[in-house]
């Protein structure tokens, strides 16, 4: 089944090509910080899980080894509970399963471990993915999910991985709020998670936090900066938030000069309603109506500007302008993290 925007970058739409990479090897770190190679059977099992976007792999044995491929950690579940680091070495597959937490560093995201709630992590895929919804890790649905009256439509963010964050919101907050997105540069994530949003005075004439119900709109590099890793992959991050509905102000239209040239997101009938404002003159935290619930991240094997769903990006500025001002690492050498 063909999906809107689907092209050669199949990962972008959450589709995976399952198969073994004969050039890859798997290792675990011992008590002396030395890396040890897994036996062939275990390595093959780990590689199959990696390629199929499985989060957990059971290696068994007398120690009951359990490997979490999202955190890249191995745990002795039979006795001691000892946890060891795991790594994959070798060529990178063109069909990368999903970003892992260490990839956040590529986007300059440094967030303390206590903020994360890994039990609620998700990798969102298209409904026709062969393992969609077989467990909570590979999550998918068709159409909109709606909460109470007044809540905004919520569509599956296929191709994005969510690093869930701890929140203190209560049941009423959850029921009377909507899931929205806020694109930003990676360096801003930790200050926002720790201390809240700082409203900015923008073209609407009031201080506000800008939000959108469309992750495609939030992914424009003007909001979600693009980071190129040394291995050639491209990463973006977007914040997932829950917002109390009564505090949202809808802005009719969009400010990216798309007009009627493109349909920004096929989940929405038109380009109206891409932007919402949370007006405030002070820092906004969960108690004020916006709770950051996750860090959304996607990885692309090529420049995301080449994806058909991103054709509207250049309505606002040229490709060259976006590359110069909103990409990091585009012309960097390995180890050089300067913005270019």
C-alpha cells in the first residue's frame, strides 16, 4: 500500500527492510571495560532483532541474558541483575531501525537519566508494518485519535521514535489536554524539560509558546534543526507535549508561506490550523498548562529535504538558506560539531 510522501527513504515512513547485515558484529563490555565479542548464534539473534526494530532480545543461557536494543544494555535476569553495555560494530544498514538514546547527543541533547521513562518509549510505524501493534513498542493506528470534546486530533507520527519523559500531570490534566508538538534545536531540550518554556514575542503581537498538532509541520528545520552525523545519517528532534485545551489559541493559517502550493500534512484538510499559541508573559511549566511528555526523534539515511513530504520546506526559504542556517554538521568532518 502506497502512503502519502512515501519514497526511497522508506524508514521515514516507518517501514523496515528486515534482513541480516553480514558485516556487523556485536560486543559486550566486561568488568574491566574491555569489549568482548558475542558468539555467532547470539550475534545473529541480536542482528535480527536490530533489523526488525525489536526493542528487547532474550539471549537466554544460564544467566538469562536480556538485551535492550533501545538502551543498548544487557542484563543478567537469572541472578545478579548485573547490567553491561552493548554495542554494534560494522557497516550501517540503509534501513536503520530507530534512533537510540545515545543518538540524542548528535542533536546536542543532554538530558539527565531521571527525566526519562523508558517503559513508555515507542517507535511509531505505518499500519502495514509486519509487526505493527504486536507489542506496545511498534505502535500504529489509522486515522485520528480524539479525546474529550475540545481536544485536537492526534495522528500516528510514523517514522518517529518517542523517548518518553516523566511527568507529574494528573488524570484531569490528561483528559482535558491535547497532544501537540514543538520543534526546537537540541540544545534547548534540557532547559525546557527542566525549567519550562520561555514564551517569545513573535509576529502575532503577544508573547507565546508556538505549538502544532502536525509533526510534519514541526519538522520544518526552521523549528526542528537538522543534524548530520559523521556516518552520513540525518537526525531531527521535536518535543511532544500535552497542553490544556482551554489555554490554546488557534492561528488561522500558517506562517511558512506555503499557502495553497502544497498540502503540508495529508492528515489535515488544509493548511489552516497548523499553528497554535499558548499565550503567556511568564515561563510555562506543567502547572501552567504545558507538560513535556516526550522527545520525538527521527533518523534519515539522506537529507530529509529530499523526502517528497518535505517539498513545501523551500516555500519559506531556499534550500541553500536552510542548509546554511538550520543544519548542523552538513560540511563537518568527523568529530567537528560546528554549525555550518
